[in-house]
C-alpha cells in the first residue's frame, strides 16, 4: 500500500464553509453608513427633480420691495451679497416664499421608509448596505419577513432614537444581538461568516 503524502488531505479538498451568525454592532453600523450614502444620493436626485422654487422678497422702509428667485443662490450670505449695499444695513427683513405642492415634503418622508421596508421584506432580505456586509433581516426562525413586520421594524427605529441611542446599543448585550426595534418587530439581523477549516494529519 503506497504511503500517504504527509500533507495530503484524507477527506479530499477542503472548501470554506459558511455559517450564519448574529450581526454585531459594528457591522450593522457599517451597513447603515452605506445605506445613508445611497439615500443621500437618491435624495439629491429627488431634490433636482421635484424641489420647490423659492422667492425671496427683501423689503426696506420707504423703498419698493425687491424679489429674488432663488435658483443660483445657496447660502444666505450669497443673498446678502446679491442685495445692494444699502440693504445690508437698513433692510426690514427677508420674506421667503416656497412655491410647491407638498410633493417634495411627502417624498422626503416616504423615500427612506420605502427604501428600508421594501428592501428588507423583499427576497433580498436586506438593504444594499446590509447585503454588502453579507447580512439579512429575518424573523426569529430565520425566515423572510413580510411588509407588516418590516414596517414595524422601520418605525421602531424612532423609538431607538428617542432613547438617546440606547435602543441601538442594545445590540451589544441582547442574546440575539437585537436592537430595540428588532425586539418590537420580532426580527434579528444575521450575517454570513466564513468558518475556518484546518487540515491536519492525525497522530499515528
């Protein structure tokens, strides 16, 4: 019988195995940063598309009102530099007027809500940030959550905020590494982790 090479694997080639573990605080924080960046980009696109215009009326006693359409002006200092010099010292006040139908304000609320609720209840089971960190949102049995549970989880974030962040820090000491909003919704966040396999020759 030929000798077995000293470094051979008697069980065949070893491939890395993946296991699911509860996601810790820092991985969840990293996922949140990625999602916040994506939402800021989407919010910028939304502002360009539906942001209402602003008219600034500058009044001065004894003088006619001057109106400025705010399209190229970004900061109030820019507004003052645009106004004639005598207005800088003797103006009565700035009177901004928004010209919108409420769509922009509604979308500001809906965008993050739809982003989290739809992604976490979808087949992806997580936002792009969570998926980038190999994480998923599940129920307590590891199953995909529905729209109702995802909605409770999203609005539960506001309770975590009202506790001055304590609701988020609960991830560090709860058994399933659940935050307050996870406990309210009956969810947990799991992460795919590579399990180290070691090949060795047993002693003879």
